[in-house]
């Protein structure tokens, strides 16, 4: 049994307390250890991805207790991909935060980042439903801290909303888990899958209740309509580099839906057949539409990007809710793309907010406007799904995979029209932010100074004109998007293998359960 | 006994949700606590209700035993919800002290533009 699988959970779990307890007062040391830890996580996750790429599922039994009695971590292609994505994103965010000095505006930034990474990676790797809840709580409690990093009245109020919403979500998660435990008598995901398949049809009413509650919980995390209300206010008011890291958190919800509803409540299971897809697809279509309209209607740059990421979650969940291997492969590709693209846009939005505040109104041209507007342009293209970048490939794959669905015309119409609306929304914002600023006629006279939170932040720390580290992070994300486009063939091949394995849950179940004493 | 426990869980949940809908931090935090109590009892009941049954097997006699796993789960859930409540109190207090309002809803502020 290789201990490599547990390493990406253990490393941040040790590093974060170390940062808090030993080097609390040394920002430079914190930065060094944080970057080193994140780089180590990237290396570990590349090693894990290499292992997972050979196929099958690798099981790590915590404390050497055999499943289903102990907790297991399971590495397969899906979890390896998500872990790799998380660590790459984290590296960019940490570098950006250091480059812009965000980590110096409050305390314990790096420790919280590593606690959050521990939660996210653990949630991707775990093979136990209750353990999934625990890792959700780890990532949430770290995200509460990150969300209110650097303080400010508006941010704290948004933080309260975010915390309350997620605490309710956690309670619902526990209700769902207890219901599932009451019916199946187990919480190991593979074991749940086995028991669900064996349950007599007349005993499955409570099971369906539990499954729907789980779906609701994961939908809250993924910000699916009508459970998306927490996202715009939280993301727009969080420090934007943190929001870039949160881009992976909606994907934790999407991943959990994908995992539970292919493994345990899959399309072949009679008891829960059609349960997820039938509910999820209309919700996902509405999510996409609301996200696109939100992009068009945003008057603040943070909200613009937040709604952009809602619409990308909608697109992603459309692909997931079709529940065929082709659609799931497209969803995986789009997951990687939309995470990187949303994160890139959040970082660009932070650059803009630092220089001229969050409102989308014409003001005097800001410093380095050319570079930033280019990045904004590329990010907008990527998130809206225009041709040169991977968003286009991803949307094309999803549209292609929707061909077999009954609602194919609805899906095509909604996806295409909302892409158009998103493009218009980004074009409008970009035009106001970057072009009208050069046109003296459009510039409103300096408004009477209304001190907002953003202004306070700016006055505390004068914007560093060139922080190469911050730009290298943003360009790193951009490079990842370009690579994703160039190597889309190889990535899709990997995603197809992943999706095919997911629709054969016996691979996963055998790997986890085989070692139980018969 | 099942009826008693079930209605207690229902009452706790209903009261919790009512308090959460009050949209002020203090009632909301109380509501979240009530909700977490309801969840704890619910998890405990998911292992079936048994009276006077220890959660261990007795290999010398065939005596009834209760499911130990929900008890362990409840312990975890209690610890987590306790910590979360403490954190929520701190953040709510911070928000109240800086913003001078304990409303949770933010729409009254209007947009930033």
C-alpha cells in the first residue's frame, strides 16, 4: 500500500499549523514555506495523476482498517484530475497573492490557504460519505476565514451571509447522510453503491429522499439555481485572489454530484433512475441563463466575474446532468477550462479594482491599462466560449454530447443564446472600462469622495506598479488555458477514459471492497 | 418513543428554520444551533432507537446492542457544529461592530455603482 495517496492531505495538514504556530510573525518565511508547500503539492499531484493514468482505482485504507469499517481514500482518474487542477490553481493564487501583497493585508492568509487546500483535496480523494462531510467542513471553515481576509464592513456582512448559508447546507448534508445511513447501514461510498443495488424496490422511498437531499447539498456548493444566491455577494466581496481559489469550490459540488450519482445512484440503478438528471437539467439551464443575464446586468467588476462563473457552472452541470460517458467527458474538459478561466478573470478583476475601484463606469485611464485590458479580453473570450481558446472546444463538446438528449434543442438554444449574452456583457464591461476611459466626453467628473471599502484598501497600500510575480501568475493561468486548447485531443482522450470508467462503477467498488474478509 | 423523538426533531427543525428566517444575526445563530441539535438527534436515531442497549457486542450472552456508529458520527457532528457556531458568532460580531447593523440581508444597501 503506497502512502502517496494520503500525502497531499497530510502535507497541508502539517504545514498550516506549522505556519500558524512557528512562523506566525515572519511574513517572508510564511511566503517561502507556502510556495514551497504548494509546489510540493503540485509535484505530488502530478505523481498521483501519473499513477491514476494507468487506469483502475487505488485505495488507501486509513489506519489500515479495511473498508467498509475504516475510512478509505480512493485515487482514480477523476479524483487525480481534480487534485491536479486544485494544486495548479493554488500555486497561481499563492503567487498572485504574494505578488500583490494581499497576504500582508490580514493575518494567517497562508495558513488558511493550506487548510483550505487540505479540505478540497481531501474531498476529492475520500471514498467515504461522512468523511466527505468532514472535508467539506474543513474547506468551508478555512474559506470563512479567507472570505473575510483583510476585513471591511461590507466584506464582513457578506461573510456572515456566506457562513449562515453554508451552515444550513451542512445541516442538510447531515440530514441526508443520516437518512442514507438509516436505509443502507453504511457510509462507505462503494458499500452504499452495493447496498443500493441490492435493496428491494419497495424499501427505497427513504433512499430517494436521501439522494435528493444530497443532490440539494451539492447543488448549494455548486451554486445551482435556485440555490445560487450566496455566490455573487460572497465572491464579489471576498478578496478577489481568494475568489479565484473559490473557483474550484463550486467544482467540489459538481464533482460530488458526479461521483455520488454515477457510483451509488447511477443511471443503471432502478431505485433512483432519472432522479438526478431530470431535476438537474432544467436547473442547470436556468443557472446558465441567470448567469448570462447577470453578466450583462452587472455594474461592478467583481459581480461580473461572479455571474460569469455561475454561468460556467450552469454549462458544466448541463453536461453532467445528461449522464452519458460522452457528456461526462465533455464536462470534465469544461471543468478544467472553466476553473482556470474564472480564476484568471478574478485575478484580472483584482488588478482592475486595485487601480480604479469596482464600479463599471468610465474613469480616467488607469496604470498599465493595455496589459490589463488584453488579459481581460482573453479571459472574457475564454469564459464566454469564443473560438481561439479552450472554452469554445469545451462548449462544442458539450453541445455535441447533448445530441442524444430529448431536450437537445432546448439545450442548444440556451447554451448558444447565453453565450451570446455573456459575450455582449463582457464586451460592454470591457468597452466601458478600457475604451470610454480614453474618451474625455464619457468620463464623468470626479464623484464626490464617497469612501467605500475599496478606497480604504487602496489608500492603505499604494498599488505596486509592476509586480512581475502577480503577472506571472495570471499569465501562467493563461498559458494553462492555451495548453488546454492545444492539447485538447490528449486531454479529451484522458477525459473519455475517465468518464467510461465512471460508468462502470464495479471497478471502483471492487477496488474498495475486495479486501474485506468474506 | 419513536413518535416522541420524531416530533421533537420536527419541532426543533421548524423552530430553527423559523429563527433563521428572522434575518437578524442573533436569532439566526440561535436557529442554526437548534437546527444542529435536531440534526444530532436525527443522526442518533438513524441507528434505530434502542433502550438499555450498550453499543458493544457481548460474546458471552446474547444481549441486545445498539449501533455504535451513529454515536461516533454524532460526536463528530457536535464538535463541528460547536466550532462552526463559535466562528459564526465571531464573524457576526465583527460584522455588527464594523457595519453597525445586524441585518443579514444586504439588499437595502443598493449597488455599489
